[in-house]
C-alpha cells in the first residue's frame, strides 16, 4: 500500500471511530462539564471537526474553511471556536460556554469529512514530501505527510479517545466497539 492510500484509509477510519463514538451522545452528555479542567465532550467534538476544516482548507488548500463559506452561520455551535493566536487563551473559556446542536453540527461534520477525503484523493505520493512552513506555529517545516498524519488523523483519533473517556465518566459506553 502506498502512502496516500494509507493516509486515506486512516482518515476514513478516524472519521468512522469519531462518529461512532458520537452516535448516541445526548445534548445533556455533550454539555456536561467534567471536573477539573477537562473540556465538555461537545466542545471536544466541535473542536475536532472545526480544526480539521481549518487545517485542510485554510492551511493545506489555502482556501476558506467550510465554516467560513457555505456553512457560515449553519454550524450548529452557539459561538465560533477561537482561532490560534492572541485569542487562543480564550479557548478554555470557550469550551465551557459553547453549546453544540448535534444534528446540525453532524451535517457540517459530514461535509468536512467529504472535503478532507476528497483532498487526500487528489494527492500524489510526491505531494506528501512537500515541506510546509509551520514555523509560526512552532512546528518548523514538516512535510505534508506529517501534517496530515499528526494534525488531522492523529488529532481526530486523540479527541475520539477523550470523548470516549468523557462518555465513560457519565456512565455511558465510550467507543462504539
């Protein structure tokens, strides 16, 4: 299996696990504020999908995120996620305030997944070796393969784990398997 096919499979599976984990989440579970500084699972889900949209579209494709275009005002979140930068310090406060309309947000999530999967399908093995300048984010100049693996696939898998744990803390089954 070549690298692009592997990344496509990993991304599709990450989406399936995330959505499977979210499949039976209620609004009450999504809004539940865990003890300590952990984020509510609705905020974690919103962050996962919105970050993928911003990374794939804004960073990699150099075009507006779906959340800024056809889904602007139709995301199903009570307020937009703060962007990395000076406002990022407000991220923790945002996670405690944001409410997610799960059915509406899941429609946006499906569009993000299709967009990301279509982007990966357009890549060649040589594209994966292209260097990205992420030094402004403190990440140096990794390859596109690294960015897709760590910032998209790995991020979705990590947050699915957090969401699974947050479901378990509420007495629900976490992962769908």
